[in-house]
C-alpha cells in the first residue's frame, strides 16, 4: 500500500489481481446486479488509489479497509435504490449457507481459496440464528434495530446474537489472522 | 418497536465492527473508542474477522474492462502518470456510479464556489469596514493630538492668566492700600523734585508722623536701559537707608510703598537714584529726584 500511496500503478495492479474477485463477489452478493457490481469494483479500487495516503495514516491491515470501502459502496447503492435485493424470503440465509459440497474448486487451490474455506467452516459452526443476523447486518446492510424488526425479535436478543457470533468467529479465525 | 437501552458501548463493539449500528449508537461507541486503546485494539481484531466475511460468498472475476476503465481513469487523473500495466482491452463502458458522483461533485463545487464568493464578499466587506475604522481611528488620534496640543496651550494661557490675575490682584491691593494710605486723615505730603532741570520727573511722598510706612507716587520718570532700576533712599545725618527699587514703563508712572527701619519723619532727606538691577548698598551718583522731610 505504501507503493500505491506513492503513485505506483504496478502496485495497484497487484492489489487488484489479488482482491478484485473478492470485491466483485461481495458486490454481486449484495447488489445482485453485475453492472452495479462492476462499478463498485472500479470505485473501490479508485478509492484505494486516490485515498491510499488515508490508509497509510490510519494504519491497520489492508483487507478490512478495502472490503469496508467496497461494502459501503454497496450499501449506499442499496439505499439509493430504496429497495433491498435480499427482501425475498429465503435470500437472507442462502449465501452463507451455500457451503461448497467439498469438491475442491479452483479457489481452493489458492491463498484466497484457503481463506474462503476457513470462513465458511467457521460460519458453519455458528448457530443458525447467529449466522442469520451476521448475514442481515453485513450483506443486507441492516442495523440491529432493523434486524430485530425484520425478524420480529427483541432488539436485545439481536444484539446478543451479533455479539456472540462475532466473538465466536474471532475465536475460530484468530489463528488465521495471526499467521 | 423493540428497545434496549441497557447495552454499554462495550457490548456494541461487535455490531460497530459489523456496520450494524444506528448513528446514535455509533457515536457512543466512537466516543468510547477515542478514550480506550484497549477497545481500539479489540476493534481491529473484530474488523479482521469481519474482513473475512467477503470470502464466504462465491468469488468471481470481474470483466476485464473494469480494470481497463480503472486504469484509464487513473491515467486521466495524472497526466504524467506512467503507462498502465498491460491488460486486455475490451469495450469501454462508463461507470454508472460516476454520473451521480459527478453531479454531487458539481453541486459541491457550485456550493463551494457560492460559499467562497459569499465568504470573499464578507471578507472584502470586513476589510472595508476595517480600513474605515483604521482611518477613523487615525482621525480621532489626530484630533486627540490637536486637542492635547490645544489643551497644553490653554493650560499655558491659563497659567499666564492666573499669574496676571495674581499680579493684578497684588497691584489692586497695593493701589487700594495706596489710595487708603494717601486719603487717610492726618497724612502729610512731601514733594520730590528733579535733580536736573531737564527732567520732567517728580514725586509725592505720603507719610504719617511717627510711622515707618510711607507711599511715594512718581511721574515723568524716563524709562531706564536694561540692567538698571530706580532705587529710593532715606537719609539722615549719619546714614542712608535703601527704601526699595522699581522700574517704570513708557508711561513714566510708579508707586512705591516704603517700609523704613524706623519712623519716616526721623529722616531728613529722601532721594531717587539710578542703580544696577538688584539695587545698591549705597546710593550712586546718578540722582534723579530728591526732597526734604
């Protein structure tokens, strides 16, 4: 990122090759629209290019910053539409539960494939209700209050599920991030 | 609507990392984060977890023209930028997010332009007011300086006037004394005549037998050269006593109150001489008037 902040387009190209397919997949999932997802990819990496110095100043690791930008673009687009694609019954839980059937794909042979396999495994360890609130919050851009209304659950229950889910995922994935 | 106000910002950190908080809750968490390095460290760990979630969805390669448009945009933003990395060059398609962004940017630029013009106008107005105030202050300082100068002049004039008043008052008192002295019953007069026939000067002495005070009124005395005064003398057979000095202006008039060491009628003669300023111990040779008592 230091090279990108310094204006090195080759460095940006490396980041693009490593993360563009993750960002595109995320945008496709949230927006359910390939053209809009493409725009999100371009806007996200444009932001990486033009705001690299901001990342240098704030510190932290790169993926949370990058995916945060991408997700914010997606959620903003969702809100512009004034409609959410995941309001159809069944959508909310489909994606995270779409765990591969165990057949090794191309992704599984790569570094990102390994990460994908680990997060899917960790999510699979979560109780369904906890996985559901993660799905609604992260991929549908709902606040805890909106989730409570959507599920007709007490807000405190939703908060507890969010807290427990993140803490459990953290415990399961800490060894990965520590590598 | 379900509500839950029992949560502390601590318990909301996971939801904050997930982007699932309302604005008010976000503000509360951010306030706590600002005060706690430990919570910031915990937030970084939670964000690493959240950053794993995108890998849970199916990864997909974006069309090649996405990358192409990205690097075109970068190249357009920096004229001197190095050539972008080689990549397939599919048909270019403008971003759909761009028009909205450009519209917002244009609106912002227009608003900023208006704000800048407004601020510029306000600054210019304030600058004009400031210059006017500075000019006014300068004028007031000038007026104050003039007033202070006039005040100084008036103070000097006042001092001079007071001195003149004191002098006139003294003169008035002296004149009143002289008038009362010369008009009192029992007063005796003696004439002083010119020592030289060419002089028109004369004097009249008013005295009371047995008293040491006397008043002498002179007229026709010529003005003296600088450094000279008239000096009055009383004399008997054995001594000559100075009775006072004075000067005259162009009118040639003068009044002298004499305080003799003893009764005036004990002396036998009086005379008026010209002496150096400050007077002399003994009378000089230039006698102007003289008389007998």
